[in-house]
């Protein structure tokens, strides 16, 4: 009988030791999971481009202009996210074509810097960016909900200021790295104001 009492004592004592060790292992695993960063997603595309959108209000000089910039992020959680066509291509919870903090990325009367960051290689277009911003129509006759009115129409140009050239692809224009894009609503009698 001495052995059975001794055997019973070893059983509970092992359990008493095992429980704190298991608890310690669970706490260590939880801590490690919270400290170790998640695996980096596969980034197939990652670049920026600039978009300047302006509306001229003077038909003779095209000088007085109002500039468009969103008040909140576009294509990011908590911001404007009007389409979900390419949600699965985004990285970090963002749409693959997005604009983060407009306060920093859209300085007054200057182009907005937006991002293309995707887990697949895809030909994202100006129409894709404006669609996520809530403006699915991009054309000479209607952009941002502002329609052609008499001689006033939209113009699309690509290139830096002073060197921009007209582009007629509108929403189908593929966005490229470091691209300078200008959308200008102005009097077309004066020619291309953004070129």
C-alpha cells in the first residue's frame, strides 16, 4: 500500500507543475505573436503619381481657378471608397489605387500625390482612381459631375507644367510611375489650357 499512496502523490504533483508551465507557454506564444510583425504581403506594384484637377472660372484668361482635392483619404478604411472592383488587389487594407492623408498629399493649388500599391500587376487607370473617389465618369463632357457648358469642357493633359501634352484616353488612361496628370475645366476656345 505504500507504493499506491506514493504513486498517487506523484500524479497530482506532476499536474500541479504542468499547469503553470502550460500557462507560461501560452503567455509566451501570445506575446511573441503580438511582437512579431505579420508576414509582408506580396507587392507586385508600388509607385506614386500626381493629379491636379482645376476649374477655370474666367473665360478670357483661364487664370482664376478652383482646385479639387478630397477632404478625407480615398481608397483607405474610413475614407471615400465608392467602388470595390479591385478590393482583393489592395495591400494593407487599402484599395490598390489610393490617396492617403490629403492634408499632406494635396497641398493648396498643387497636384495630389496618390499611390498605386497592388499585390498583382494590373494596368490601373485614371478611371479606376476617380471611381474609388466617387466619380465613375471621366470624359471631356463630364468629370467630377461637372458637365460641359458652352465652350467650357474638360481637358486632360499629361506631363509636368509647361511640358504637358493633351491626352484623349480619359478614364482609360493607364497610370504610370511619377506621372503628372492634369484635368482642367476651362474655355476650350483658348486651346489646351493644361498643356
